[in-house]
C-alpha cells in the first residue's frame, strides 16, 4: 500500500509498460514464449486438423502443471490429454519469478476428470 501511494504521489508514466504490469505468471508465460518458440506456436496458433487441448487453457494451469500440462497428462472421458513443453525451462522460470510449486495429483482441480502420473 505504501508503494502504491508513493507511485500515486510521485506520479508514473502512462501508458504503463505492459510487461511491467503483468503478474509473475504472465511474465513467466511471455518469457517461455520468447525462449521456446515451439511451445509458443503450440499454444497460440490454430493449426488445421489439430485439437484445441493445448490452446484452451489458463496460464496458471500451465505454470502450476495442472490438467494437460501435468506429467503424464490427464484423463478426460478415457482419453489422455497431454501437451508437450520444455519442463526444465518452466521449472527454471518458476524459480526466477519466485513462483512456488507444490506437486499434487491435481485431483481437486478438476473433480470430473482423473489425473494420471
């Protein structure tokens, strides 16, 4: 709150730099795209005859390796859904941005689907 009040009293430039205004998850995602072009293409481009499993997600699901991003993917109506990415780069970026990761089986994230490891 003190920092915010200092910014208000001292002034700040508009528009605010978009990258500076992102939460840690967003900054991680942007850097992941910058460093891993194949991943970025997978999650941002619609390619004919390709499912939307890797396009339809929340950034926090990717950052915390939920659903299609978890090791081994997850089951949806008997179908395993998994999206490939550079897991070690993600782990390095989580560390860089101070994002804490608690490994779980993710079963509480999606009660209608069963996680696999």
